[in-house]
C-alpha cells in the first residue's frame, strides 16, 4: 500500500474548518450540494488534490495541506489565491502522480492491426468452409479437361 504524501486537506468554510482525509486511492471525498426530488441533498465526489485546490469554492477558503510526519502547509501564502507557490504546487503534483491511474493507451496502428486480423481471420474461415472458390457461379473454360 502506498503512503500518501498528503494525508488530509482542510479548508475554512462558514467559520468551521473542514478536514478531508485521503482515501486509499489518493483522492479526497468532497461534499457537493445537489438537488434531488425538489429538496436539497448532499452528494459526494472523489477529487484529486489538484482538483480540490482548483475548486472555485475551496480555493477561496484558505486550504491547508496535512503532510506526512504531522507537518502542515498553507497552500496559498497569506491567503492570496491568485498565485500558487512552487512548493505547494510540487507537493500536490507529487501526491497526484503517486496515485495516477495507469491508462493503457493503444496506438492507432495496433488498433488497425487488430481489426485487420479480425477481418482476415473471418475471410480465412469463410474460405475454409466454402472451398477455394466457394460457390463460383460462372463456368470457366479453364475447368474443362
């Protein structure tokens, strides 16, 4: 199991500090207000550290990172969210890269080769079932002995 670089992220919302703990997949569960059957309901989204820092509401709420070893770091120095310091950016990038899901990217040429193999194998199967010329409807002069 990977050890998270950021163990939690907190932010100040309506004079209350809300702490979001890091999940096992490196994401943070964030409450998001929503509508359900004409009443307000709270739903949750799992966001990366970068998505949380770029969130339009949390960005304004003085986010703080809780790091390994019980260290704390304010994301924006002095509460000025117009500039993200390099140190905060580096910690967030390192955390997200640690938990980045590996995507299997299939090159276009390999996709083409797979589809051609499927077509060719079907053609070969048809060839073997019907014989060399299958149901050749024409009478050629070459067949005469």
